[in-house]
């Protein structure tokens, strides 16, 4: 086998790999990696300080430090989870429920102008899906128009 073959050499989990797996598995596996990493680092710290006591603390052999591949997997799975939890549909639902842009900005750690811009970009993409897939997915023309109205900047001349 040539040295550039990837079939026999395992590679780290990537975002693409992780994104096709079951969400509950993603969350559980991410948490398991984080927990193991935290315990392994804590035990290593105790040992380095000379405070490790086998009678009180877990056996370090049960919690090996994460490998480079496992750290990369942690990053990939974390990104899948982050994108799921911060999906723009949550903003869309909040706006439709009556949340203000200032409230959305506070919830997302941004400012209202940025939150509106992100929402408009998402709505543009959803409307593009509607057009490309002939009305099977995304935002219809009417839904898109509503989204653009909801995300419009306040009229500064009107004192808003």
C-alpha cells in the first residue's frame, strides 16, 4: 500500500464525520470526552503537586489523557453541537414570538444590528432554497417578506 493511502490509517473524526451521526450520540460522546479530559488533567495536577492519594483519588490508568485525535474529535463534535444549539431557526422562532432585537442580541452576546444582519443572511439563504427547490424547502416569498419586515432597522428619523 502506498504511503498516501488513508484506507489503513485511521484519521481523526472531522466535522463532516460527526455531523452525520445521531445528535444524542454526539452530545453523549462529547460529554464523555470532556469528562475524561477533565479527570485526567485533574489527576495529573494532583500528581504534579504531590497531592495524589490512591486511596482518595481515581486510578489515573482509568482516565488516560486524550490523544491528539481525540482532541480533534472533541473539537469536531463541539462544533456540531454548537451549530445545532445556535441554529438561526431559534432566532426566527423568538422573533415570531415577540422578542425584540435587543433581547435577541443580549441572548446571543452581540448587538441588535449584528443579530438583524445574521437573521437577514439566514433568511436570504432560506428563500434561496425555496427558489432553487421549487417551493419544497425554505421560506416562501411571503415568509421571506415577513422576515425582512421583522429584521428591518428601526427608522432613526422616526425616533425609534
